[in-house]
């Protein structure tokens, strides 16, 4: 555990001694990170760094990211003094009760949600994504159109066959309609079997841009 004076701590984190005193007054450096009292109190480095990192302005975290390091890597304050670790040490902290951290996380989630929605909207405009209901409605419309055109052809087929083979056009048309209905029913059964193997959703990779 490294304990240093306020001035030495200020040099480590590259701020003014006044800023360190301000952190203490604001509670960003708590009593458990101090050794002694008053002006002669010294600072427990790892605890103080962890507390300032956690309790800093939430707006700064939203701008830089929660994982952004608050301090540059500290330099040794004396040749014979123990070097600090490359990453600041932090005591176990129950962050679930930390209101500031919760606000930070909510803001970050809000920004991520905005980016996702904006990326989806852009993908729709570029034709990379199409609403499933629109596709389904268009396919049904095309299928009905083809079916109606095929049904209209039966009368022409019946007339041609009746004229060629000298039979009643009405009888030929009735037979053609029976055959058509049988084929449609068989086709519908095959399509129903294929639908059972089709997943309800399809995974699509959408690139999320920065806002």
C-alpha cells in the first residue's frame, strides 16, 4: 500500500494540489483513502485513484467511455520509492448502490439504443432490410395475380380442345378446372410442409455507426 503526501499525489495524477484538496472537500476522495487528519493527512494512492475514477462527473464518462483511464500512468516520485502498478488498483466496491455509476450506464445504453435505431433506419432506406409484412403482402398479391391469369386461360384451352376434337367446350372446361383444383391442393400441401422448416426470424448483421 503506497501512501504519499497530497502534493506527491497531485504530481502523480498530473493535477494541481488545489484540485486534490477540492476532491477531498467534495468527497471524491473519502476518509478511508486518507491516513491522518487535517493538512498533514496523507493519501492512500490506490484507494484515492479508485474513488476519483468512480466518482468523477458522469458527463465525462459518457463522453470518454466508462473504461477510459482517468489518470496517465504515474511516474515514480523517488528513485527508492515503490513504483505504482501499470493499472491503478481498486478495492472491491459495491457499484450497484452508486447512483452516479447507474446514471452513467443508463446514458451509455441510451446512446447505444439511438445508434442501433439510426443504423436500422438507414439499412431500411438502402434496401438492406425490408419489413416482413410488406414482403408477405407483395408475395400474396403476386400469387393471386398469377392464379387469376391461369384460371382465365382455362376457357381458351377448353375452346381450342373442343374445336379440335369436336367435343362440348363446357365439358372440357369442367374437366380442366377439376384437374387444376387437384394440382393446386397438392401444391398447397407441399408449400405448407416447406413453411414448417423456415425459421420465424432471419439474423441480419447491421453495421452500427457512431452518432
